[in-house]
C-alpha cells in the first residue's frame, strides 16, 4: 500500500461518525447493513449518514450494493487488512509485540481491557 492511500484511509476514519459507522460495519461482518439500520442505530439523519458513507466509500474502506430500493454497505475487509498490515509491517524488527493485533478477539471493544 502506498503511503498516500494509507493516509487517505486513516483520514476518513479520523471523524467520530465515520469511525462509528466503520466499526458498526466491521461488527456486522461480510453481510453488512443497509443504510436505514445504521441511521436508526447511530441516530444520524439520512443525509448525514449518506455523506459519511460516501466518504468511506471513496477512501476504499467500504462498498455498497443495491438490493431493491436499499443500498447494503459492507467493509472491504481486504482493504482493512492491507491497512493494518501497512501500519504494522516490520514492527519491532519482526519480534511479536502486538498481542491484541494477533488476537483481536481478546480485547473488550468497550473498555480495551483484556478478557479471559
């Protein structure tokens, strides 16, 4: 990944609402969600949500697909993986130092504390 692309993607995630949308879509998995479900859950007006979804889509972090009258959005997990790999490439000269990255399900999403 080029540094410019990484910077664009990180900038897109650097807004509270866009980060909340992205996290919601990550939690939804490959099936994703339609916009009205996100709008209701995040209490964002449809126009505001649409603006943020467009920004995340332009950054290459999510993709939308039409299902009837609705657009279903999902994270582009390959792109997310590339971004994480870019950020952690050659970290600590190859020594394992990021246990939460290696085992994402070990950290509680709300507190950041280890759960066992």
